[in-house]
C-alpha cells in the first residue's frame, strides 16, 4: 500500500441540532450542541486512516486551543502530521445546523486554511512527488489546489479531487485530475450539466480519466475511459449527512492506493458514506473498518 497525501482544510465544527432549519431573521432553540473535528481535508484524511496506516496531511492550523486539539486528535488516529504547521490566523471552523431527516446548512470560516498557500506547500514538494495518491478539496486557496496538481501531475502521481464546496475549475486543472468526485450540485457548477451521464461526457472531453458522481441515496455514477456504470449504495437510517461525501472520498482514496479496482473501491466507499449518515457530526460519525465490511456482507448490493 502506498502513501496517501491529503492537502486540505482542517476545521473545528460547531453543530446545533434543530427540529427544522431557521428562516432568515428567525431564532430557534437547539435541541443539542456538539463540537467536533471537521474540515473536508481532515475528514477525508480521517476516513482514509480507517483503512490505511500510511496517510499524511498537509495543511495549516491556528496556534490556538482548537488547533492544538485537532492536531493531537488526528495524530492519535495515526495520521502523519509532520507537514501541518501552526500559524497566527485562527483555526478554521464550520457552523452547522442539522434538522430532522438529516438536512443541514453549513457556514465555513476558512481561517488558517487560507495560509495553506503555494509557497507553503512548496516546502513539501518531495512529499507530494513521492505519494501514491494525492487527494484535495476546495476549502484551501484555488491557486494552491492548482499548484499541487501541477506538482503531482509532473511526477505522474494520481490526483483525486473532491470539488467541494462547489466552484468553477479551470480547464488546465481539470485536465490533470485522475479521479474527480463531484455531487450533482458540483457537477452542475463545473459542466453546466445536472445529469451524471451528460456531465461525465463533458468532463471526459476535458481530460478527466475517471469521473465519479455521487448521488446520495442513489449511490454513484462512474465513467472511465472504457466503461460507465451505476454503483448502488446501502440502505441505512440517515440522520445527518454532514461528512458523507468526505468519508466516501477518503475510503475511495484508501482503496485505490491499495490497488483495488475502481468498482470494488466504490462499493466500499458507498458503504462508508452511508454509515457516516447514521450518526451526528463529521469525524465522530465515521464508521470503523469492521462496521463497513459488516454492512457490505449483510446487504449484498450489486
């Protein structure tokens, strides 16, 4: 198994549990409150670490209590944190409202994640060049995502990009991506297509080798150079969808780095994402490896 390098965001999440989401100007009483580790980069690193002992994080934290707590938590999970540094900018955070049926709204303050600049990641060029797979998201500066993609692409290192939060991507960046994992909203933003098949065709024409469109309870759609298929997901009692996409991408990265074929990796990623929706929070909601394989064995999804 090769090293998975994640370049991305690390946040503290503040989650309020509500009966329904507030309207503009409305004040609601929360039924519960939770602080937990978050940020798409950290979430995906934690999910990858469920299945891999060789996960390294590149990112920035504030030199504050939240930042140090997050650093130690990720280190305790076996993630190599030697390329994460503390800056004078406050640690990034997310304010999350979760209503019944798992609906949520999220407001993100990037904080120290904005300090993860091209100049910063240049210090870790060799780490990126020696990776088996590099994974990124869009909660760090876009110029950094493009810079890391240049480094990895030049070194023939596969790149998995989870294009979240939704943003436009340059044709130059898209052409370097090995695996792109948008949801339907992100697909629309990138391709002007909501339909997974049509969007997949557009992305393939732009140079992406493998397109995986996540479809929530409908599983995911994959399109490669040689085939396309719909991979069904697993039936669970969803109560919070906060980190489902992140756990999906992290599990996918871990199994691709192990050398698994894309279809098998996607089945495991679907199970990981589904189980994440059955608990409140981001990293606290991540399942164990045993739970993932138990679900796969219990529900023979083909």
